[in-house]
C-alpha cells in the first residue's frame, strides 16, 4: 500500500468510528485501495473537461416507489 492508501484507510477508519461502524483491517485496506482507484479514474476525466456527472435515473417525488429513466 502507498502512503496515500494508508492515509485514506485512516480517514475511512475515523469516519467508520464516528458512525460506530466496525470493519476488519483487511476491509479498510481493500476499501482504501478501491477508493483511490476510483479517484484516479475520476481524475482522468479532467482531460475531457467534464465538470459533473448527472444521474441517469431519478425518483418521482409524487410517487417515491416509481423510478424513471432520464434518457427515456
């Protein structure tokens, strides 16, 4: 694990403690590595000048059980 992965794991550990959630050390390490991978992938989107991503599904507020596809 890199120093950044270790720092991310420590942050996840602190956040989990605040919420009284318990994870094994292996789960925290795996989560940190996966999170860093996601952040790196999002960073690669900068080359396309994408400033935000929109969800493709939305909940209808008048009927919370109904989900509509934004592309439909």
